[in-house]
C-alpha cells in the first residue's frame, strides 16, 4: 500500500490489469466483495492516516500496490477495526501493528499450505479434456464456508488454552518471561539427504517428520512453537512433559525405516515469549545441545536435570536409586518409581554460552 496522497489510481481489474479472469473471480469469491478502493480511498473511508494504513497493510504481509483500485469493503472494515482498538485505548499503535503482523504471518503459511498441498489435489481434472481451472472455482465455493468455520473454531480453542496458561501465571512478569522447558528435535544428516533425494521425495519426508512431531508434541501436553524443515522447536510448562515428548520422538522415529536418525537438545529456564515464538539464553542453549547430541539421543542442561530430580521424575544418580530401592525392600515398602534416568556427560565449551555440563536423558525400566 504505497502512499501517494493524490487519491487517484487506475482500476486494476479485468483486461486493463492483464490479470487472469479466473484469478479475479476466485478473489471475488474468497473475499466476498468487489474491488472498489485505492489505498488512499480505503484509508480515508476508514478514517485512518495513509501512514498507519500502510503500516497495517505491510505488517499483514501484503505487497505495495501503488494506487490501484484493488481494495474492498472488507479492507476498509479491517483498518477501521484496528484503528478503533487503538483509539479506544485497548491496544497501543505498536501492539496493533504486532497483531496485524502475527496474524498475517500465521495465516499466510496456512493459506500457502492449503493451496499447495490440499487444493491442488482436489482440483485434479476428474475427466479427460477438463482443465484444472474448470473445477477450481466450484471446489473453492464448496470448501470456503466449511474451512472458515473450522479456522475460527481452532483459533478459539487455541486462544482459550493460551489464555488459561496466562491467567495461571504466578505474576505479571511471568506472563512474558516464564520458566519453561524448551526442546529442539533435529534430523541427522539432512543436508546430505537434500543432495541425493528428489524434491518431491524430500518434501514428503519433511512433511512426515513435521506431522509426526507435531502430533506427538500436542498429544503429550507440549506446544509446537515452529518447524524449520529438518528441525522442530517445542516447549512445555514442566521438564517431565518435555522429557516424555523428547523420548517419544526418538522412539517413534527409530521405528520408521524411512526416517533419518533424530537428536534432541533441551534446556529449562526463563524464556521470553513474543508473537508465539520463544527467545533467550534457554532457547539458545537447547539449540546448542541439539547440535552436539549423539544420534537417537537426548541431551539436557543442568537446570533441566535438576528440575527432573526436584519433581522426582529422575533420581539424582543410579547409585542413589539403588540405595533407595534396597532400603524400601528392607522395610517392606514400594521403592520410588522414576520415569527417567540421567547420566552426566563431560563438560564442554559451547559457543556463546561458556562451559556447560550436558546430561544424557534416558527412559528407565519401571517394570518390577
């Protein structure tokens, strides 16, 4: 949305713009409105300055369009709503821009995935002689209301879960800077794979990895922060949950012959959360531990190990666990049951973080 306060602009529709007629029909179907406004006209109708309108537009991830008449009534309403939140004092201008940016980034990826992976498969011509364009419009027309309702449902569910975590925070500072367990899971040798696998085959592998990881993280009480092709970043409120996720990831991938080996690094500590992402020394340490972890193994930092010991998810040492078991047997009592084992590794320097002492995390045999 390029600023040029003239208020003039060409009609970007139809043959004058050289745009594909089907693309324009699809746009009208999806947006539910026709092109009526230039950026200047939209800003003026919304009662917003061109500068602020441009900031919102770019934050949502849309390219500058000069003064083409390409905006709809929905664009005007969106500007009006964001500006209204600022005027009412509910959001600062900077926060409103962040809302636009986080929403734009999240939905852009969702939209790309739906078109690339989902819609393309559905619009394969059902009969010889038919083109994809001939079946795309009716398919979108049928799917649009259902996908829209589902999107709103999932968003409300996620919003409720996130709000619940925030209100349970101990204090206001904990809402932003919280103590979390953070884990990175990384496919070993992925760069070599990219050199010898076909693009489609590589894409299927990455999708299978991301899908499996996302399902395991969610099912076991964690939160998937982001995926980076050969790596996933997740977080959990407690070390025990994060440890269970890490070991299940290793165990699940090890049983899939199509998957490379996996390695996981985790750390526990204060984490800053912004726009659904996590930042800070704890995150950096988890990433470094991943890079030095052996294949099909999990490394954790000292704070993570201490937290597992504090919550009695792991013994301080195997020798101590054996002593506890012997004492319990002598007294005719049940010995403590620990889910995880911890083995201290050699201290080593980690770039940017000094000397750290990794611990190898394993699953203990809890059978009698």
